[in-house]
């Protein structure tokens, strides 16, 4: 069980670190767009749109990685003072009733939506825009699936932690 | 079944208190309610099928691209230790005055706020650098911690600011909605850029109020400040100018390119991010490990913000599905006293919510619901936006859960009692509330500069 | 969703439909049409078919209207066909073709020249039935910060212009820029862009564009009579009894004309105010610019015809009708415009 969790964590960690490169790319491309447009009067809408793709990749594919690092903000008024065991319990319940259903629901709801876009090889509606809307839409599924996997991993970790804790107590 | 919308809201607030990540709690509780509603035939299931469309709307929202870029810029500046240089050179120069160090902290805080928009970093930097010195020089712990916490939150209100980007996006939509609901087609639109410009004067007024407060304490409560300045210190004006150069260049690059029309706020964020990178390179503060850290931090903060946006989008869909919007509209339009009492109540609610919620949650969950109603009742959207921004900024300071307090507590020595920090920020919270009243009385403070441009 | 009205002696079904739009709720002209439509339908059906209108972003974002109606999560939409260009390359023909037909001619083609049948054929694979949903009339070329004296002034001109018009503009050397609705005004005001098109005097004045730029160029060569659309989910439509289907059809025809009437009235009033009260200068684009734009339009359309068989098929029909009606209108409308 814990090896599955380990594998998922590794996968999402790679994914998060991989898309983190998109942050600096976004900054550089945006800078280039401004310099080219105002300095040289040239520009391509495809270039503008590429930033949207990078941006979407960062926040969608980085979500599970962010969860791993406990960087999704919590209202920690009471949480801070809870015992480690209670924290684990809350995370177990939250993962089971909030994170898991949310990721399953988004996957289910987005599946047809993304497939439809692939069938049409949907392109940008802007003049000279990128013809990869179907790939952009697919990021939604990568997001929900990586979040789902992370939920599974967290469930395994939290359950194991509670069990071993009980044994030692 | 409109009351179910209120039950949903209360349930979300209650669930949040358990401390599970906000974004997933918002989404999860809303989904559970929608499911129960569908089973009991009180909720139209087809609402939930619009989720992919709504999520893709978030993906396609180009205004919000400014968020990761400003975050990136902030993290780079933190790594480049711009604040450190500035604080040291300014405080040695001004150290000969009794309240010189306090002044330095406020002014450096203002400059940092104008070059970036991240609260945590500023508080931590100031807390590490100036708090020990302030205490050593004889500032009371209350005054020292209060000044640092308050100054650290200036980044929220002084543009560029992530809070203003998020608010601008939400308010822009709310304004359009409200105008058209009224059938009065006022030609004004409100954008992130407008909010940036509108926030400049109130931000500077706030800085002046902080400085005035320091002078006031220096004169009337002189036991809180050193008995005399440090006459043995002779900082050089030149070293101050050298330290001032990087932040000033960034401020000119970012705010200048917005004000003078070289770039939209989103584009300016890109300019700022690359500008910060160049500064970091010239300061030799950038290496492969640093860069990795910067990129990963940016990814985490960005994902955190946008997952909340996704959760809030699901929440507002379900809230609307239960008829919640109509319910609130009815409540606010029946309020005696019209717009002002409605704004007062909303400000009070936001202030109170600010004790437990973060500015991002309030912006995404509360503002989209109340703003169109308030604007319909006659509130100027720009003015309302700045009022909300100042109010949200205050939430960083309100004990016991203000973020600025956490950050400072994390770096302050154990000698300082938590109560001292709490007591220290009280006057500054008072100043913030005073500013709210001033802006309520003189909306021109917000609207004057945008009208001029 | 459907629910049974229990106290009716006859088992009459009540249909409760949602209609999503690409515009903010009650947006002048464009956003008023779906409201009028809903009101007509609700009244004509005696409450048997009630339609609730949602503005852009309330349920789904403006550009997601087609997807939502196609998937069946929403029964109806009101939008412009050119928004679906990314998934249906031929769709823009049913909203606006640069230097193409005006409102009157488009409506005639759709309802008497076989246009509507082609439109339905185009949307059929998506389970969506289109109806003509109004027209803005001839638009304006847009708001410019500086005068356009010759085609050289278009080189590197940063202009917000979506759709086929944007492609044509790019072809002649300008720089089409994409901006969100909220960014357009402030970007033009600050000079981040040099020019933007929007709709016509009615909407442009509402948007406040005259506060950001003073030169207003005519004519709206890129959108000479933009047609809007009502789209209905096919299975939702076929589930309706015949009389309710007819009510929808008749109400769309009424609103199709009503929107044009609203625009004609409001546009001339707004133009008067823009010129007299706000000192806006209305200018005509120079002839060499028009020649270049026309030529570029031919190139862009030739390319689209080569790329997409449906575009070729529909455009051929459009062009045949257009050539005929243009010849006649030169003798009638145009001759009269010059005489009166
Ligand atoms: Na700031
Ligand atoms: Na237009």
C-alpha cells in the first residue's frame, strides 16, 4: 500500500517540478511580448496565447504538488493547536469527503468536454492564435486525475499513520 | 428552498474551521449539498454540468495571469535581498533622529510595497532585520512590532498588488452586471489598472498616517521611543541612493509602464518579473538552486490561489443553484438607509470574516455576491474596490489570526510576548479603520487620480 | 427540467428552460434581445415554457455558450456564430464577413435564400439548432488614437480586432492584439493599444471609448451587419410540443427584427451625442486603405475556402446570393441613398 502512495507522490512531485519551469518561461515570454510590441512593433497572438497555456499548466498541474507540500491555505485557527493525531484524522476525513469527491466529480464532468474538443481538434478563435485548445482543455483532466491520485496517496498515508499510531499508543 | 443557500454558507464556514485546505473544503461541501439537493429534488442537477465550462473560463482568464508573474517577482526580490540593503543604509542615515529608525522601516516598507505585492516576505525580512535593532535602540516592543506588521501589509494596498489584481477582475464583472441590471449605462468601466491607479493616493495617505502616528508617539508617548538618536552613526547619502536604485527602477518599470501606457497590468507583471531577475543577477544572488526554489515557490502559491478560485467557482454555482443570490439581493435592497448602510454592513462582515478567512477567499467567495448588489445601490465600483482592499489589508493585522502576526511571531524572539504584538498592532488597526472612514467621507481620494489620467 | 403542473385538469407540461448568453445580462442591444425573447415566449405560451436568461459568466463564460447548449446541460443560448470559429471554421459566415452582406441582406439570405438550412446543417453534428437572433446593423471601424492617412499608418498599428477582421488586419501589416473586455478601455486610454473596434455608437458610447480616443473611423468594413444567433439544444427542442416549438421560432423572428430596430434608433441618437456633446471626429478610412483591406479579405477568404470544405460549400452559396442582391441594391438602395 505504502509503495503505491510513494509512487503517486513521486509522480506528482515530478509533475509539479516540471511545470514549475513554466513560471520563468511565462515571465520571459511576457517580457518579450512587451519589448517586441512596443520596441519593434511586431507581435504574434500565438505568443500571447502561449502564456495562457503555461499559466494553466502551472496552476492545474501544480495543484497536487502544492498539496504534497501542504501549501494549500488552511483556516488554522484551531487546526494549529490540534494534536498530530487529530490533524491526521481531519486530513483523512477531508481527503475522503472533500478532495476525493471533488477530483472524481471534475474528472467525470470534464471527460466528455475534453473528448469533444479533441474530436474537433479545436483551435483558437483569435487571428493567428494557437490551434491547440484541445490540449489546453486536457490540462483540466491532468489536474483532476493528479488530484485524485494524490487523494488516494493521502488516504493511504493517513490511514497507515493512524493505525501505527494506535499500535504504539 | 432559498434558505438552503444560507445553510450551505454556514456549513462551509463551519467546515473551514476544522482546518482542511480551504479550496477543497469549499468544493467538497458544495458538492455534498448539490448531491443532497439533487436527491431531494431541491436542486437542478443541470447546474453541475456547467462546471467544465466554468473551469475553462478560469483557464482562459488572461487578467489573472498577472498573479503568477507578481508572485514570481516577489520571490525573486526576496532572494535578492533588496530590502536588506535598503533598510541598513536608510536606518544608518536616519538613525540620528529619535524616531528615525521607525521612519526608515515605514519608508522601506512602502518602497517594497510599490515594487511587489507579497506580505509575508516583507514582514519576515523586517522582523529579522529591524526588530532586534529597534528593541536595542529603545523602542517599546509594542511600537516596534506594530510598525513592522502594519508596514509589511502595505504591499496589499500599494500597487502592484495581487489583492488588487484579484479584486479588479471580480469587480470588473460585478460592475458590468450591476450597471446593466440597473438599465443605467454609465460609461465607466473598472479594470485592474484602474484599481492600481485608484489605490495609489489612499496607499500614500496610509503611509503618511503611519508616519504621523510615529511622530505623535514620539511627542506624547515618548517612553515608547529611544531617548535620543544615534549620534555616532553617519550613514552616507550615496550608499542610500545605491540601495534605493534597484527598487526605484522596478517601481518605474512596473507602475510606469502601466501609467504611461507601455503595458497592461498583466504585461507589466512580466516586465517586473524579468526586471527582478536582472536585479538578482547583477547582485549575484541567483544560482541554479535559487532559481529552482523561486520557480517552485511560485508554482505553489499560484496553485494555491487558483485552487481556491476553482473551489469558490463550484461554491458560487451551488449557492446560485439554491437561489442564494436572490435571497441576498432581497436582503440588501430592503435594508433601511440604502447604499451607505448596505456598504457599512458589508464592510463589517468582511472585517469580521477577515478574522478567520484570507483575502483570497473573501475576494472570490464574498465579493462576487455582494459587489453587484452594492454597485446597484449606487456605490462607485472603484471606491468600493479600494474600501474592500483596505478592509482586507486590515485582516492581515487583526489578532489572533492575522497573517502578518503569524509571520512576525515566527521570526520574533521569545522575549517578545504575543500580547505585545497584539497590543502593538491595535493602533495601526485603528489607523486602517480611520482611513476607511476618511475614504468613505472623501471618495475623491480614490477617484481623483484615475479621473486625472 | 420538466415538472408536472398538478392542478391543471389537462396534463399540461410546464417547461422550465435556461438560456445562457455571451453578453452581460441586459447589455444594451445584444443583451436585451434574449430578455425580450424570454418575455415573448413566457407570455405567448401562457407560462407553459418559461425561459430564464443568464448573462455571461453567471452560469457559463460567454465563449462557452455553444458547448453548454451542445452538451445539453443548458437548453438555449444567445451568442454570435463567429465565437465558434475555433471548432467550426465556417461558423463566422453566419455572423459577419468583411465587406459582406448587411443586416437586411443577411436576413433575406437566411430566411429566403437557403442560408438557414445551411446553418442548421453546419450545427447538426453538435445537436444544436440555430435561429437568427438579431443584428447590430453596420458597425463602425473603431476608435483610433491617431489619424490613418494611408496604408503605411496601419503598419504595426496595435489594434484589438477579433475574428476574420483581425486576420485581414494582420494581412495588411497591423498587429491584432487580444484583450479581455475589462482591459480594452484602459489599454486604449493609456495607449497600450492604438485602436480598438467594438460595436457601433450605441454600445461604444456606453463603453466610454470616446473618453479614450477621439477619432472614430467608419465604416465597419469588418462587420457590415453582424448577425447574432439563438441556439437550441436539439433534443430539448424536439421534446417540446409543436405549438411551443412554433412559439420559439416566431419569437426569434420577432427579436431578430427587434434588435436591428433598437440599434438603428439608439445608434443615430448616440452618434449625434458623440459628435455634438463629446466632440468626436468621425472620419472615413482613406481609399488606399480600403483597397488593401478588400484585397486582403479576398486572400483570407480564399484561404479559408481552400482549408475547409464546409466553408467552401457555405461561402459559395453566400457569395452567389450576395452578388445578386448587391447588383440589385446598387440599383435600388444605393441609388436612393444618393438621391435622398
Ligand atoms: Na504592492
Ligand atoms: Na465589432
